[in-house]
């Protein structure tokens, strides 16, 4: 059965991939700048916000989806008898049901470490993201308990779980859809003239928001919770356009630890089970460096160059050279260089090699807020920040 399922997944993705390539050559892709030359169906990270409003976009995807939706629905009816169906998290309006949602799947957002993400746009105007987990092997009860913990983490900078569905062989999680796409898509999604403008203020709001969200997660469950997968494709903009952290708690649900190699993961993290609050701080530090340099620490679709950001920043010496690591677009913003350097210093303190030398997340928030509030109040006086273990020479 799971074999058939696997084949179905691969088939859907192959068709979608073909569609992306087709769109690329016909210059109709709403958001994909280019496609990696590796067309294999093995693990791929596709960071492609799907523009539902694009002409022809949704109908193309709807035509692609009926067999997939049908397959899911068949599975659902087979388990529905003894099952309560879609479970809504308290406080969220149960304005749709499972059938509704599956019928409204309008786009494939991408395949991540833990499964595939689809967008469902319902007639009542609600648009959600449906995450279909394919590597969870938790007993039903434990899975539900785990989701309770995730659901209880409510904060404006943490993407809220709205609903879930759980049966023996199907696990779905439902989140709000963020129409701007992820921070990864904003930073690396388009090249050349079409590239999204991301001024300093926006990047600061992304960074401050994400930091607050992570710090909040770290304070829950007696200060024991870990995000485990901080990266720019898991950060979105909330309604106030501040960073908002998603995908929290996924890493603990998978049966087999996933090997971590490059990009955002701290040197001590060899697989998902090694994640800690200190390793979240490290990953956040990489996110800061990514926001400042607009260089990607890991593979994203579009074939952008992957850069070891820690090495890059460590290689610069002196004030003049430091300016070279910043994204040129930021240098157009007046009077922000000093703040950028401070942010770089905070980022570098987070990526200290030894976990205990990294600041705690609430310390990071304080350091950033000092700078952010200073900017907002337009105070010109310099505020000295205590930044532990900063290796940057400026
Ligand atoms: N709520 C959301 N709104 C809009 N896009 C989303 C949402 N959640 C996920 N996405 C996008 O869907 C794609 C797949 O997401 P998913 O979380 O499954 O994998 P990932 O973030 O690429 O990797 P990982 O599984 O390691 O977190 C990504 O491009 C992600 O940015």
C-alpha cells in the first residue's frame, strides 16, 4: 500500500515538475526564477510560493490534482468510520471540513524533510496550507499529544497550527497560508530586475519577529522546547509584516533521525535528534547572516550559489571589507550601516562553534530590540551592546 502511495507522490511531483519546466520556457511562472538542472525525483527542496491569482495558474494545478485528491479522499473515507476527521484547534473557527479542503487543493508548494505542502483555497475565502507528513511513525495517541503541545504555543511570531487529521496511515497538519511566500523565496526566489526589494526595515522586522517567536518557543514546557529546523524557508511575514516562525515541532515527530549536513545546522548537530535550544540559536545566526548578505547557506530552487556564510564573514577584516559582505541593496539605505554591523555581530555571536558560548534566545531578542527601538525612536546616540564571543573585527 505504501508503495503505491510512494509512486503516486512521485507521479504527482513529476507532473508538477514538468509543469514548472514548461512554465519556465514559456515565461509564465509567477515566482520561479529558474529550475535546478537536477530533475531527479530524489529529495528536493522546492521553495516556490504559488501565486494563486496568476492567470491560468490555479486551473492548471486543479487539472493536475483530481487523481491525487481522489486518492487522499479514498484513504480518508476508509478510516473515517472510526475516526473524528479533521480536528480543529481550540480558538480556530471550524469553517471547513476535510472534504472541502481536499477539493480545494490549488497548488503544490514543495516537498520538505517531513512531507509535502499543498495550498488549499476554499470558496469561503479561507486559504490554508496542508502539510502531509510522510515520515511520522508515532502511535496515534502520542502524535495527538505532540500536536497538543504544538497547538498550545500561541504567539504572533509563531505560525499557529489550525487543525490536523490523523489516522493510522495518514497525518495532515493545517496552517494559515502566507501569501508573500517564505523569507527564502523573498531573498532568493527571483533574479535580476524582478528580484523582490527588501529594504533594511523589512529585514529588521523579519529578524526581530523571528527572534521573538523562537524565544517564545524556548520558554514553553518549562523552557525545554526546541524548534529544530530554523531556516529561511520556515520564516514568513505575519499580518504586521514581522517574521513569523513555522514548522515548529516537526523534527521530534519523525521515526528515523534525518542526517543534517549543511547550511543552517550547528556543527554539533549530526541529525535531527541532536537539536537543542543552542542549535536553534546557531540556525538563527545563519538566518541573520543570510538576511544581511542575501546569500543562501543551502540549496534552494533557482540554482543560487550556496555559500558558507560563517566562513565568508570570518574572512573579512576591518570596517571597509565588512561593508563588502552586505547585500548591495542594503547599502542604498541611508545611515543603516552601523546597525547592519551590529546585526552582523549578533549573528556571529549566535554561530559560535561551542554551544555554551552562544547567547540564549531571549538575550538575542534584547540585543536586537535595543537596536530596533533605537532606530524607531530615531535616537542617534550609540547604545553599547554586550555581545559575547564576537569574532568579528571591525
Ligand atoms: N504556511 C505556509 N504558507 C506559504 N508557504 C508555505 C507555508 N508552509 C510552507 N510553505 C512553503 O512550502 C514549501 C514546503 O514547505 P515544507 O515546510 O514542507 O518544507 P521546507 O520548509 O522546504 O523544508 P523542511 O521540511 O525542512 O522545513 C516551502 O517552500 C515553504 O516555504
